[in-house]
C-alpha cells in the first residue's frame, strides 16, 4: 500500500491542481482516518498515511484546505465510516474562510455497506451505521443544499469476479436499503435519491461501460418505482477503472444492456424470496464488526508520519480547553442515545477541537458499548 504525506504536502498538490484550472478536488483519507481512529491510537499502527492523508482534527483540515477558495471547488471526500466528522470539519474550515454552507458544493463517500479496516464507526451494528448515514443525509438536506451526501460503492460490493448483473443487483439493493432507511427516518425519498451517487466497475471498453450504466439506470428506475415510490430521480452514476486491469479475453461477447438488466432484476427478485436485499449484500444483521484483517506490514514512511501526527495530537490536547471538549462529547453521547440528529452536537465537539477518533469513540460507546 502506498504512503502519502501529511496534510501540508497534500495541500500543495491541491493548490497546483486548482491553479491549473481544475475544480474537482478528490480527497482520499488514510485507512486510520476512514476507520474513525486517531493516528496515535494503538489500532492505527501501520494504517497512518496508507492510501491517503491523515486528518485527526480541525487543525489538520485547516492545513489540508489552506489557501483554497472553497466556494469555487468541488471536493469529493473518500470518508467511509468517518463521513460525518470529516464532512463537518470541512464545513467548519469553510466557515472560518467566510464561506457559508449554502455555497459549498461537493460529495462525501458515505456508504455503510463498504468495509473498513478496523473498529471506528465501521465497527457499529448495521442499524447504527444506517442511522448515522441517515443523520448525515438529513443534515445535508438542511444545512448543505449543494452537497451529495450518500453513495453506493457498487464496484466494491460486487467482489472479485462478479459479473455485471450481480454487481448492479447488489448496488441497487444497497440503494433500496438506504431509501427504506430514509423513509423510516421520516425523510423524503425523492430528496434523498437526488443526493445519491453510484459507482460501478468500468467495463473492458467504453461501450461496455455505457451498457452497464444503461442497465443500472433501468434496474434502478424499475426497482424503486415498484418498491419505494414512483418518479424517484436517477442518482449520479459513474464507473471507476479497477486498479489492476483484468487479462484480455480472446473472444469476449458483446455486453448487452438489456441482458444485464434482465439478469440483475432476476437476482433482485430471487433475493426478495430469500429474505430481502441484505441477504444479497451478504451482511449479517447480528454482526457488529467487520471481519478482522491481517495487520499491515511495517513501513518506515508510515511510521515516521504516525510519529509526526502523534506529536500534533499531543500539542492539540495540551492547548485545547479540555473541559469544553469533555462537555461537548457528553452532549454528543446524550443525543446519540435519543432520536435527534448527532451531527449538530458532533459539530460543536469538533469545533472545540475534539478529534475524529474521540467523536467516533463516543458514538461507539453510546450505540455499541459491548463491542469495544
């Protein structure tokens, strides 16, 4: 796994990109941050800086987006389990820049069906993860009207070797679960569907990719019409090329959108007979944490970056007003035990300089105290 630099080094790359005329800024956070772990946490060893940039607090987010005109860029935050705190940290930094929330546009990868490497928010039971995802969506609808706050990573749901019909079926199944959770939370399914983004694995050719997208749109339209509500808007759909290209097939049949659509619909119908979409997604409703992964191999650059981040965290904790942080985290815990939206007290805690790991641990204590 690659090791990236700290926020300042990544910011320099962002500024070069924007200076060259780009508006979209892809932000990939490291494995520790995405799992809701602070860089100095024991479980974060070997994860800091891996596959992304570490962000532990508002201090790191300030550095990451320093010198950028946030009203003119479109960041895409690959956040996973930490979507809520990372989205709020971005909003807090924008407010410090004088940019109101209504002018911010972007997207956050907020997919509870996507695996994470360790505990964090990803170790929560499925019901709690869905509740947190819906809180992010509800907050986005109320506070960030130009933000896409829900995603389905179909290219990860399918698993290696899955054919297009299975990938689309699993992706749409995930979307249906989100819409059902949104409806149960009292949210407007039409408004929520408009905040979706769906990513599929690219086909071997541009024609195959277009066929997959046509099939996915057809399956989405028919399935949501029959099982959720008529007239739901189509989500933003796009394809992503795999990191490793598959070996070319000597005689590859042409991918037909109609055949893929029929196959995906048949899989979804079979799923209903077997107990619902979660069966197709391969999720155990009783499971509270993902399957453990082997510890990453030691990497000198990752160890050095972890030491730097740990030093920053030590200074943060020494300089902040700890009583204010403790009180804000208590309010977050109290709201988490109620039916209210946790993002509002979470934002207060992060503004008081609570860390990503601390707010995620607070949710874990409230929602899954026996899984620590």
